[in-house]
């Protein structure tokens, strides 16, 4: 990431190069997998074919939610019904990694999907054992083990990640995918990416914007858009 930032800075001095200690050398992180739109569609379709209608609706909603918001698995599973306000389209994250609650404005399509799920959940499970937003077939809060096992099954059934020997797709990579796609959208809109990066950091729940750099490792399309912008910038100043 620092090499990429230095390359961009050569064209645009305003771009900040992350400090050397942003990603400590002692930390070995798994190679992230960037899910394609086709991957996400396959996961959603596979979840919809689960035997239990409630399990299908809940798993589809979980998958859609983490890809639409970049939530951590634990944050999504910890959501209670009152944390989602369909009137304002705002999701309140109380069980955050760094114990710092935050509110996320949702895309209208995400608000509509959560509202539809809540109605279906209440029809299929009228007497739940929990106040959780996402419930299991037993009426309890959806468990992390259940989600992980089902997600791995869906990956395997759809052959997702089989052609990426250097990486193994995980639920957490939905978060990485969200961050990269957000950056790609900003580049396509010709926005000031550097100025907007703290907004993404806040949305993801990072305590320090530097932590967001990890999610922004370059994807081929990202490199192409960045290179195109740099060429246009160089042409305008030459």
C-alpha cells in the first residue's frame, strides 16, 4: 500500500503516504479475497435455497447486510431489533469492536431489504426467544458458528475462490470488498478520495483513519482508475 501511495503522490503531492508502522511487520494478515458482483449474487441465491424459509431469509439478509455496509460479523449478529430504524434508514451499531457505538445511514435498497426481512421474520417466528434482529430457526439470536458453517458451504457449492490459491474467501472479506468498492465509486465519480477517506474510516468503525489503509489494497480496476486520474492530472498541469 505504501508503494502504491508513493506512486500516486508523484503525480499528486496532496496524497498522503501511510506511515511505516500502519501495518506492523509482526502482523501476518490473510490475503483478502475481493468478491465480484457475481459471487455475491451466487451467495444470495444459494442462501435462498436453504431448506428452512426462516434460515433462508435470515442468511440472505446477513449476507446482503455485510456486503452493503462492511459490518464485521460480530457487529451484524449483535444487532437488536431496535437498532434498525426503518423510518430514518439508520442502523445503530452498539457492539462495536472498539466499544464505540456508531450510526450508519443505509442505502434505500438496504433499508427496504431489512424492512422486508423483519416482516417475514415476524410471520415465520412470531414468538422469538430473543430481541435480536437476525434470528435462527429456533427463535434464538443467529450464532456465529451457524453463519460461518453455512457461509463456507455456500462458497464451496458455488466454487467461489477456487481459482485464487493465494487467498481463502472469508466472511470478513465482505468488509474488504465494501471498502474497495466504495473507493472505486469515488474514483469513478472523480471525487477527492483523500478527503473522503476519513468518512469511510468512520463508517467502518476504525478509531484511526490509518487503519483503513489495510482494506484499500489495490485491485486491478482500482489501479486502472488511479492511473487514469494521474494521467489526466499530469496532462492538465503540463
